[in-house]
C-alpha cells in the first residue's frame, strides 16, 4: 500500500516506470522514504518495491536476495534473479546482489540498513549481528514486520533496547527504527 505522496515522488523522478511489486504495509513507504539517505543496505529485495523507495533520496542502495523462496507469492509477477535484475537496472543507484545474507560480503559502510530477509529469530539476529558492524555511527537500522506474527523480530528489538545497543527512535507502519549512537557496535 503506497501513499499518494510517495507515488508522486516516484513519478516525478521516473515518469516512464511503474513502482515494482512488493510486500509493504500502510505507512511503511513513509519510513523507507524518510530514512533512505546516503548509502543504504536492504536485506530481502523480493521484487524491489522497498528498494526503489529507499533509492529515491539515497546516494546508493545495495540490496541482497538469495532468490530461493517458492510459493504463490514468489511466483507472482515473475520473481527470478534475472527478471528483478533487469527491472532494477533502470535505476542507476541500485546494486542488486544475489546471495544468502550469511554469505555475501559488501565492503561498504552504511547510513541506513533495512532488514527484511528471513523472518525467524535466528536469521534476523544473524543479519543484525553481521551488518550492524557496517552501520555508521548515527546511522539507522530498520526492521520490517514488527508485529505479533513475527515474535522473533519483536524479541530481537526488545534485546537491542534492553542491552542498550542502539536507541529506539520510532515505529512507522510496521517498521521499527533504531539509531546507532553507540561506538561499541562499529
Ligand atoms: C518479505 S520479502 C522482502 C520484501 C521486500 N523488501 C519488499 O519491499 O517487498 C523477503 C525476501 O528475503 C529473501 N530472503 C529470505 N531469507 C534470506 C537470506 N537469508 N538471504 C538473502 N535473502 C533472503 C527472500 O528470498 C525474499 O525475497
């Protein structure tokens, strides 16, 4: 569900293209637009909707997907690496990386990281532990799908707060936003 405002921003910049398909809830687009600044990492590209919204203001976006999921949702619209690569090639600041988040190496520091890959506690925790080391001081970490169906994500968010690892800033849509003010992470 994409707001008029973000659709308008997209159309102004890319009048010849349509927004890709994706899995976003009400107001998630506003969070992605607000925090999509500088060099951005997304874990979990799917068909590229969040990727493209993140790219509207960002300098560069790196987006990672293993392209290994099956099921009706993942066949909708042709979800393969080749198709998504071609679609995202229209945007000159988006870099699509095929691979499992556990395996990929991206030699960059990030201003914003959006975690939306595997949704089980173990995977989200691994993604957080690995990539938060590459988050700049005062950068933002965003977790998608912070609602009761995904207890593992909620648990990890609680741990980050309890352990004082990052400061919880706000929740927009179903995205929890943290700020990395703590030197010990980097
Ligand atoms: C919920 S979808 C992402 C939705 C997307 N961000 C959007 O805007 O619509 C999750 C994606 O993460 C990918 N994925 C899941 N686990 C992964 C992992 N460990 N490494 C890389 N990609 C993964 C899946 O293939 C799937 O495309």
